[in-house]
C-alpha cells in the first residue's frame, strides 16, 4: 500500500522515535504520547486530504490502522 509507505515516512520524520516505527505497534507501545499521536494524525490528514474526527482518532491505535482509515476515506 502506498499510503502505508508514506505514513511510515511521515512517522520517521515527525514522531521523533528512537527506533523504526512498527505498523502494528500501538502508538503508546511505540513511545508516542497521545498529544503527539493527535498532532501526527493531523499531519497525515493534511497530507492525504482526509478529515480525521475525534471519534476516528479514538478508534485508530496503530500506523496500519491509520493507513487503512486513509485508504478508505481518501478521494
């Protein structure tokens, strides 16, 4: 999936993790605070032209889940 690749690149550039982000690890397990996760999802939403609501945010816990959301809501 192209969106997974781009989201991984955005994660590397925006989340300041000390290791490679995992697609299936939860944001918390990856060391991402809830505030940083929300800010990152806004970056992703802008990148893909997708509106991510507060309810959507509560349901997305991994980078793969975010990619699936983007794929099903983009364009």
